[in-house]
C-alpha cells in the first residue's frame, strides 16, 4: 500500500521555499532559541494570526512605511520567516513571488504571504526540510 501523495498546493509551496532557500542570504535564516520556542509554544493557529497581523501592518499597504527596512531580523518567528522566504518587503515580494509593488495586497495575496510564512515556520519547527534546511550551530 502506498501513502497518499502530498497536497499539490503544499508541494508547490515547498518547491518555491526550496528554491528560495538555495539563495545564500535566505539559507542562513533558521528559527533558534526564543523564536523557535515561541513558535512551538504558541502553535500554528496563533502564529498564523500573528503573521496576518504583522504583514497587514508592515507589508500589505501599497507603500509600507520604511519599505525595505520595515522587517526586523529577530524578535518573532514571523520576522525570521519573512527574511527566509523573501516576504520581508515589497521589493522581495515582487522579485521572488511576482506580487507587484505600488498597490495594496489583495486578500488572496495577503493570505498567500501568510501561507508562505507559516509553511516555512512549520518546516522549521518540524526540524527543517529541503536543501536550505541544514542546521548550523
């Protein structure tokens, strides 16, 4: 008996995350210490709400305040995930995900960004996956 194939949408998202993780700058981001503990403690549903709220304020507007510098590197698992997944600013979102700058994110685009962030966090909490997931001390 074979196991069922993974959800095609999740597989596609994993493929995109794997491609992004092959970039040296993106590959160095991992959840460690406080951010990893927070992701485990709060669980996926709460982290999803945090991702939605943080990106609504910092990424979804047509011209986010301090765009390109609005996402801290540490302090919350969502921030680390944003840098790892190229969802940290509108420029990276356009370059890596094809979401145009200069207009507010649609609801579908906002949900997509949250899905990308949460999938990356899920993989990190599970111990990593894909070519960019090697742990470094």
